[in-house]
């Protein structure tokens, strides 16, 4: 997951406004406590790493969404040990720090017990519920990740490599946020094919993309992305976008059942999170989530925004 400040970050409050739910909620979170715990390791990596972690984790809604919805707790084989998480474009390892904070019990709200660590013989050696591998192209970001998080009980592994060439370990969950548009369409497909092959048969892909069909929002996010990239001392690379419908069609071709949720709550941008499962039931024709009985998924107190359909946010329920 790229740690670039995406357009979503520009105007969201530090409480981490979250988009609507796509799966059943996990236990209620004490988000301020979780945010503090996830940021704390970066003090050891220098002023930039610390301030960047505070801003990115606080302002980007995707982190709170992933934690509050339990989307990272997807074990493809129940009881098989830690959840194996692969994070492409991991940057300075913010997702790894968030997982470590969750594993340490920083997230549950007052009065709600922390979930137990995964059962199985490999749990203790892996540091608890998750086993994490992060891959990023930028050596400086990987150095910051290792400096801040190398001593965590989670024992994260950080690899400096190009995602188009790096070996992908066997995984239960693959996370790719704000990264694929930096490679051309053919390369996007090849990366997704390799991720599918690395995932367990019932594995999950968490993919955040910009919806190019939403022209004003997409253009705004691209402009901010280029500006922030230059401010950080990097050349702004070319990008290759797709519409949400095109992303969903590509994932379907590769065997994923993908559900879309907006990731620009409260901003003018066009970011969307695709929760794509292998071997899952298809998403409803209108793009809405379905429960086991075929009905629509509902919101929770942690994630109260309306559901997302193919035509945009669905109307909120009366009295909500």
C-alpha cells in the first residue's frame, strides 16, 4: 500500500471519517487509542516518519474502515494459523503497524475484550493473529519501515522491490491501495493474475482505485497525487486509470467476486475500495452487498455511511 498522501487525505478530519460497510462489523473500536498505538513506533524512525504516520493514519478513511469492518481478519483456511497479509506498495509500513496495534489489543472500545490470537502451532512464532509481508519500490520508505517496526512482535517482513517482478508469498489477504495506476494496463493485469495465484483458494484482495468515470473527482485526485509526489522529492510518474466498471470486469475475469465501497467520504474525490474474494458468491446486480439471505448489507455504528451501488451512494434508511 502506497504511503503517498492521496487526494483523500487532503481534507478529512483526524478522526478518520470512514466510508460505508461492505461486510459485517468487527467489535467496536476505540479509534483514537488504536491510532496512537499504531503511530507510536514511528518515533524511533525520525520526525518525518512520525508526523507522516499520524497524518496518514488519521486522515485516510481506509485504515479505520479496514479495522472496523474486520476485513483484514479473513482467514482462507479457518484454524490454519496466522492470517497471511501481503501489502503491495507498503511504503513505511503503516498497515503493519496497525495490525500490530490491533494484535496488542489497542483497538477494542472500553468494555469490549480483544479478540483472541489465532489458534494453531505457528501463531506464537508469527507474533499473533497476522503474518505480514510488505513490498515497496522506494528504498527510503522501506528503510523507515524497518527502523520503526523491525522489533515488533508481529515480525513484519519488508522487501524493497518492483511489484511487477517481486515474488509474492502465499497469502490469505492481499492489500493494494493507490498503487496499480502507476503501471500500465497490461502490467496491472499481470500483477492481479500473480496475486490471484498467490492467494489461497478462498483468499481476499483489498484493492483501492480511482474511478476514472467520475471525471471531476478523478482529475482532482490525480492533481493532488502528482503535487504531493513532487513535494516529497519524487518525479511524478505517468498513470493508467480505469473506470470502476472496468476494474470490476477485470476482477471478474480473474475469478474474483468484487464489492465496491466509496473511499472519499466527505471529499470531492473518486476513490473506491474493492473487496474482492475468490470463490465467493457474486455481488448483487446493482453493485450492493448481499447478506447470506440475499438481502442488502447494513451499516453499523462504526461505519454509518450509506451503501454504495453502481450508480452511487444508496439512499440512507429512514431515521438513520
